[in-house]
C-alpha cells in the first residue's frame, strides 16, 4: 500500500479560519492508481475554481487493492468498509472492475449517506481517461459536497456549480440504484451505447503492450526464429519472389498462431460463465481476445522493426543481389524482414508454451483481472 497527498500537513481550521475538506482517492493497483495520482495533481485547483474557494481542498491517494467480491455489484461495500475510520470527508474509490446492472453500464455508484463513491474506470473508455475521470470526479464531489454542507458548492464570487457549466460525459445518465444495492445513485451509460466503450476500457486496463516484455521465453524463441530468417540465403530468395498476398497471408497466419496459442494453451478463455446483469463473462472473453490480439500485434511490429534493422546491418547489398539474381532495394530488405518476423512469431508461439500460466496471465491482464479470474476459477 502506498499513500500520497497534495499537502502532507494541511492547515488546521483553528490556524487559518478556513475549513479543510479532505478528498480521499482509494485506487486499485495499476492504471487506477496512475489515474488517481494524476487527479491529485489537478483537483485542488479545479475544485477551488469550480466548486468552492472558501475552503481548502486536500487530496490524499491510497494505493490498495479492493478485496475481490463474489458479486461485482457489492464492491462498493468493500470500499465503504475500507474508508471507515479515516479523516476523509469524501471518498472516491477507483477500480478497473467493469460493472453492469439493469440500469446499464455503471460508470459510478454513489452513496450519499456515507459520502463514498465507486468509479468503474473501464466504463470511461480507452482514451482521454485523465480528462474523463477528472470530469466525473468533479461531478461526484459536487454532489457529495452539497450533501456534506449545503452551503459549500457556492463561492463568494458567485461562480456557478460545476454541474451548471461543465460538459457532461457523453450519454451519462443519473439513475436511482436498484433496491437490492446499498447505494443511492448510479451514474450509467445505456448498455447499447456503453458496451463498446466498456470493452475498450477493459482492454486498456489490461495494458496489452506489456506482452512484448512479459513473455521472456517467447521472446527468446522469436529472436532465434528471426535470426534463422535473417542469416539463411534461401529465406532471402523466398522473400523476394513471393507475391504480396502470400506475404500478407503468412503475416496474418503467424499472428493468429501466437494469439491462439496464448489463449488456448494457457486457459485465458473464461470457462465458467458468470450469470447476472452485473457479471460480464462474455465481455471479459471479448476483452481477452482483443487484449491478446493487440499485444500480439505490438509483439510482431517490435520484432519486425528489429529485423529490418538487423537485415540492413548484416546483409551486404552486393551479396544480397548476387544471391537473389537482381539488384536489391529497400523493398527487398522489408520482404526479408517480413519473412524472418513471421518465422520468429511462430517460434515465439512455441516458446510461449513453455511459460507457466501465471506468467502469461501477468503479461496479458491487469493485476485486478488476474485476481478476478483466479477468484472465479477461470
């Protein structure tokens, strides 16, 4: 667990005559924590400008994983119990758990009585996360500050409340929470509009680019396979004579082999379906597929860049021309690198089979998604 604050020693009420409102950000590890620290940089100034400048705003960040609940829609209970006993006036808990209820895709749950809110980061999508999370946090703090002190949202200069002039997150709607949930308000996006955004946010939270560095054995196999393609002259000839569609087909086939090998060979597919509107088994499987495909593409492009460089450095143009029987140019080097990369990717797939399942899950999923799948027997 790590903590931080914008002001390690906030001024006391007695010393300044001003009240200090403490906003706590409790964040899951990984992307939620990084977003929370960025919010801590932005919020004090923005809160003073848009909500109230008659108080001092102190932002504290705590990096601590939520306990994995057996039901996603009870996660706010874990958040509520965690912040009990703190000196926070308002608590915003940021998680990368996707949540869905009968009202739609849940962006945030708000408990007015406890001044606690839970933000589901994937529902905000895969781009402009810092901006969208800040806007959502302002809306939540505006709501909870009014509950905390009805006079608080209005500054002496008459600045309007944030909800009056701040652009809303597209399609965000306020709904009364279902009666079986211990929250007051849900901020939701309609399911038909929000599923694509939720999927993009889940893939973003998984950070697919880390596959490039997370699979050491696969990388070793890919390097060995690529070296064979770069050093053997028969591959040069084949690379220069193959038609473009065959090169493209070979590229797609090698990427598919690695992606399927990772998913099927290491049990990344959700075998046990989760039922209920708040449990998104189908979405998690789709996110797995897109995460692995995206990571494999990054893997392939990184390997291709290395092979282009290696081919240009190792293969002399004159000798290359003698072997293939015609003068060569940069297109010929790209073709050889493409052949070598396809071979290396297939070799990397074989190498990934030697990785243990925990290593592959760590490379393919965020910390919370690893724990979630372990908890649900994926």
